[in-house]
C-alpha cells in the first residue's frame, strides 16, 4: 500500500492509502489527478498535506506560504523569510507589517 494525494488546481485536496492498481483503475477519477507521497519525504520532498500545493516542475509538495513576503527556495522547497532570523539564542516571531523579526514577548514572560 502507498499514500496518494489528490491534486486539484495544483492543491492537495485529499490523501489516501491505496494500491497503485486501484488508482490506475480510474475508480477515483483520472489517475493523473493522484500523486504518490510518503511519510519519510523520500519522494517529492515531503509528505503531502491537505492544502499543500504540488509543483509539477519541482516534483514537490510545498507547504502553504506562511507570509506574503516569504520566498520559496526552489532547492529545498522551504519558505524563507526575506530577512534572516537573529541567531542569539532568543525566541523570535515574524512581523509581516515591519518585514522583520521581533523578540517573542510570550517567551520572555514565561522566562520570568
């Protein structure tokens, strides 16, 4: 058995467990609407999730873009902030309004 993602308008709308022969039978519609995925991410970069997109050129499932300013790295298919997060051991959250990282106030309160 394998896992297959149903792709509609390049978006994953369903993920099922099935045999390739069942997908090929057309019982669930066109076999071309189904793309194999696996938990280990050994094919198509990562396991497909509902709402993920499927990029045929990259042959990869891509998570939803977290913020409009974030940029897709086509090598890793991960989204990256336009500004690197500080690496000073503190906790940060992205602020889309200022296009930058801000110290996570919630984490600061818990440390007290």
